[in-house]
């Protein structure tokens, strides 16, 4: 810890010095008597001041919490010498808040002391908590020791779950058993059609009513239940932030909700975070995959880059054939828009949730700013139309519910199918 | 309040009305300096306020050529307590919550420091009263003692300034 004199030290020294000199000059011993206690406090204070050598350990109540939850950070303190006042300031990263991030305690020599701090995660993310600034003062408050301790502990705040009841059905399913009713016919529960009996058909699949009417054996055909591959395609090129919310934060919340819902129905879910840094996770299923996905999303941030990126940089195994690609984007960076067009051109089943940045952008007061804002809005409309013209289902998600946006995308895909048919 | 009482004492005692008028201005300046230090959180103004108050007291004694003042220990204690309270207020500007009862302990310590200042100052005055000799030799001894005290203070401050 760095030792320095407090303002009191300089002040008392000045008062004592001037008092003694004035006593000599004016030949008034009263002034020396008035200055003497200041000099005495200085002498005693500086003599008795001992380097505190404070040891600090930080312990978190939990390593993983949900966004908005509280977690206790416990500071364990021990000092080699007594400290009359030890001021602790917990340096919190953006996204972690505390009702009181500073506390002052008194420490006896060798006495262990625990100081709890109640922290609250205001947003999702991975945070390093545990940087503590220390300021110790001696009994006479003449000497101050400043120090900084980096006892970082990692805290992961998962995004708040968003309720999603219905999700997007992919155009094609995979070969494994799942919850999605496939378009193809085979063994399953959902009734599909009837057809004439063929050798090898099971007796239990005979539709006896239809057989009686047609006077020939007729069997039921059914849709098998299959799983699907879903790839969440997250735009991390740019973020639009205002106060305590941002489109990237919303996009990650939505991605986490969608992934959770798909994984609950035994679908395989993968992730591509497409931006300055490319992050991906191969499609997989189960609870482990859910945690892997969310933890990969937590690391997502905007890394500025001016290099052009296209979908060629994404490994082929990350985008399996027949996979439904769900894009989550504010439609701000053209590199991501081109990647969407590219994926569509390669025949991927593509749906886009546009995390609307418009509510976060101020139109501006001056006429030129207002004009620029209107032009920007028009450009966004043009961009949307261009994507929809390519057959990409697009839903805008602003202040409303994600469910409604997914319904918008579903409706578009239903009518697009009709148009194709 | 300590400093207020302190600056009122020489004004009440002063015989000359002109001295009283000038003294009132100095007293007001001392109080203003302390107020500014507390409001603005600027600690260098605290010794300025103390020096103005102490200077007013010393000037009144010198101008009136008063005999050895028995109230000097009270003045010393009041000055020190005013300084302690002023610096304590400045430390508390950061509003860092402390242990329960810590303020009470600190107040007791300030009171103790005040009482100790009263005793030390009284002892010094008593010593001066007993050794009432005057002359060049005593002046030289006094100057040497003052210089030694200042040197000790400077050395102490320098040792504090080094990294621990």
C-alpha cells in the first residue's frame, strides 16, 4: 500500500510552525502554548502510525445468476496492524450495481473481518468482480495508506428468460426422432393420408372403415415426429445502446429464449455469432448444450472491425443442410445483411427477427438531423423489402412481445409457402 | 462553533474600537474560510481559518500588551478541536457508511485530544509563568527550540511522504 500524509498533516504542520514563529516574533508565549498541541499531535501521530498490510479475499455467493438477481460478495479482511478506519470501495464493472459499493470498517491487528456487499446484475454478461480500492487511516488520521487489490472472481449473469410458447417450424426435418411433425410420411402418430395396402404393411395400420367402403385393403399413412436443426445467427457487428438497454442485449435474450424452447423439444441448436469476432457452436441437444449456448452468448460483444466478412468464414459443419437459420439482427450493418442474402442464395431456410433499434434512436432536434433520421427510416424500409423479396421471413421486435414477432414470421412463411406452391 | 467562540474572545477583550473593527473583519474572514473549506471540500482552507483565528488572538494580546493570558489553554484546545472537527467533516463528505458506533468513538477521541491539548497548553503556560526570566539567552533558547520543533515536524512529514 502507498503511504502518504493526509491534508490534516500538512495543515497541522503549518499551524504549528506559524504559531511557534509568531510566538517568537510577538514575544507571546500564549501562541506557543496554542501551537504546541498541534506539534504534539503531529509527533505522536507520525510516531504511532504503522503500515496496516491488509489482506483481502473476495468470495461470491454464486458463480451463475440470472439477470436482475442479487448475489452477495463477501470481503474477508485481515490486517497485520490495527487500522482505525479502513475504507473499502468495490470497483464494479458496468452491468453490476450495488446499493452501497463503499464501506468503512475498523480492524484490530490480526482480527479477521467479513464485510458483505449485496450486488445486483443489471444486465447479462460475464463479469470480473473483486477489484477493491482500499484506504486505511491511522488513529490520528495523519497518515493515509492507499491500495488496490485485484481479487477477481468471475460472475456469469444469464439473460432473463422470455416466455416463448410457439416457435418457428423449419421447412425440413432431420432424421432423428423429435417433436416436430415431419412433412414426409412414415411411422408416427399424426394422421397424414390413406393408400392401398402393399405387402409388408403392418396389419395395425389398416384403416378398416376405408377398407369396407372400397372393398380393398387400405392403410393409414402418418407423419413421423422428427427433430430439427436450428442455427441461431446472431449479428454482433454493431450495437445500438441507450441508457440501460441495447439491441445486442435484447438479441441475446431472444436467442437464449428461442434456444431453450427448441432444446426442450429435443431439437439440435447451434450458434453463430457473426461480427468482428466470429464465434460458433456446433448444433447439439440437451441441457449441456443449453448452457454451452448461453455461455457462448454471454461472451458476445461488439468488436469493431472494418474488414469485410461473408459466410465463407463460417465452418460448413456449423450450418448443416436442412437447418433452420434464425437471424437476430438490428439490420444496421450491411455486412450482416449481405450474409443473410448469401445464406438465402445458398438455399438455407432462413427467418429473421429484427431487433428494432428505432425506439433507441433520438430523431434529433435540428431540421437536418430530423431529415437524416427520416432518410434512415426509409433506408431501413427499403432493406426490409429487399430481404422479403428474396423470400426471407422477417419480423420486427421492438417494445412488444417476442411471441408476436415470431407469429409475424410464421405468418409470412405460411403465405410464402402458398405463393411458392 | 469552536472557531466562532475563539474569534469572539479577542473582539470582546479588545480595548480599542478600531482594533475591534479590524478584528471583526478578520474574524469574519476566518469563519468564511472555514465555511468555504467545508462547503467546497477544499482542505487547504482549514489551516487558513485556524491561522486567522489564532493570529487575531495573538494580535489582540500583542496590541493590548496583556499579561500572561490564563485563557490560552482554552484557546489552544478550541483551535485543535475546531481543526479536528473540520477535517472530520471533510472526511465524511464521501459518505462511506462505517461500523455502528464508530462516530461516537471518534467524537470521544476528539474530546480526548481537546482535553490533552488543554492540559499540555496549561502545563506550558505554568512553566512560562515559573521561568519568567527574560534576556537574549532565553530568546536564543526559545528560537532554537522552535526551530528544533519545526525540523522535527518536517522530518516526520517527510518520513510519512515516503512509500510504506
